[in-house]
C-alpha cells in the first residue's frame, strides 16, 4: 500500500522532461554569455594595450584586474570610445546642460589619490586608507552656477609600479585626468611629470588635465616648491592647485574648476 502511494506521489510530482531540459539550456546560455563577456573584454583590452604603445603582452594578472574592474560597473564604460569621454546624460546629443564625464586619477602610490576622491564623493577622510589594487570606481554629480550638471565617473588608479601598465586602459577615452603628487615627496612630482607626458602622448587631444599638489596641510615638510608645480602646469597647458584631503582644502574647488573647463556639446 505504501509503495503504491509513494509511486503515485512520484508520478504526480514528476516534472516533464522538457522542464529539466529547459533549465539545462538556460544554465548553458548563461555560461556562454559569461564566456563571451570575458572574451570580449580580453579583446578590448588587447586593442587598448596595443593602441597605448605597450610592447609586451599583458599578463594574466593584468587581464583579471581589467575584467573585474569593468564588471564592477559596466555603466561606467558606456562612454568609452566617445570623443573626449563626454556623454550628454538623459537629454540626448543636444543636451549641453547634463554631462557625464569619464575622469581618471593618476599618480604615485601614497600621494593621496583615493583620499581626494573619497573626500569629494563622500566627504570623508580615512587616514588608514588601503592601497588601491588595479583601480576603483566612484561617481559624483555637481551643479554649476549656470545650471549645468556634471556627473563625474571617477577611475582611481593604483599608484604601485606593478600596476602602471594598466593605467592606459583607464585613461584611454577619458575627458579629464587629474595628476596628483605629494608636496613632501620630490619623487612623486617626477612621476607626475611622467604621467603628464604619457597623457600628452596617448590621451585624447581635448582632455582636460589638472596638476594637483596634495597634502598641503604638511607645509612645514614641503620639498616641492609651489612655483615648480605652477611652471609644470603652465608648460603643459594644465591648471594647478594644491589640496589637502585631510582638511578638505580646495577639494571641491578642484572639481568645480574642472567642470567649468569642460568643452560643451553644441546645443544647436
């Protein structure tokens, strides 16, 4: 009797063959889409790598960092390939009042790049900030006095030398580049000049660049004179500003000045 009841229960709840087949097909499709996404990202990376003048092939670690960073926020790459990284937001190509801008932050490790971004986006300062691995992504929108809104899509790149080869993949197609150095560290200023040369060589012709001397609160330990920063900026057609992520001095002013200097799409 129990065997009959059990068999009838199994027959009643047995799923049709096409259901399990459908589930298997759905799972396979998802797996294939994931494989295709990774393959497409790898091809894109190789093209960018070649365009940026890299002689050696990227390592598996480079590929992994690139794919993971793009997967973290795919929407940030909708504007890759557009001229200057500018993309009118919501209003179409004639909306010059709402802009979405790709911005990349470059500089040596420990100069305070992540602290500047964190202070601007969240109004916070973390003295125990960890070293950036690969790159991190944050966004923030500001409004100018002329009613223009600018959404900055910020790629904060790693400053360690082993990640330097990844930087061209982030500043390619960027509308804005912020090059940061530490006013107490002359070596970081020399590295900033290197990044400026790279941006001039491989960046967009219309890119807006800012040279930022960070840690201005440590003025008693200054080793890079203010005039050196001014001269470097003028020589390369940039604007110069000194900031302190710790005290928030000139942080908002930095991004407001960048927004004012952005080229506007034709409104006609």
